[in-house]
C-alpha cells in the first residue's frame, strides 16, 4: 500500500505532475522503493512526502517523458536520462525527507 494517496499528493504535497489515474501505480512503486531503503525511524508525514517526491521522479523517468531528440527519416530516438541518473535522483530526493545519512546511504 502506498504511503501517500492522491489527496495527500495534491493537497499537502502540492503535487501536480502526475494525473489521478496514473498516481496509484507510481505511488505504489515509490513506496516499494522506499521500503527497500533501510532508513532510521521517521514520521508518517516525511514518509508520505518522500513517496510523493519519488513517485514524481519515477513518473518523469518514463521513456516517453525523457525524449531528448527524435528523427523521422530512418526513425531514430534519443533519451536524455540514464537509469543510473534516475537512481541517483531517487536517493537524493528521498534523503530530503528521510534520514538516510544515519544508515550510510549518502
């Protein structure tokens, strides 16, 4: 179950990147990602905010959101972000809300 619902995302986190339809999927993935981190005890609000922020990163990292250039003749497409860059951004983003320093993640 996701740490933050769409109401929290829009009303408390003031998020607007993810539609209500897409949000449950990305919030669930973000919550699973946060579960994979061993972080120090934290409050529910910080965990919910970390969920929303990581969900936005995951949403923005979808291949169709990362197109840097496209060519039509002899079709070609280039993407602007690597998976490593996304992983780094997720850790950086989660650390804004969770105490990851205490467990050696950053």
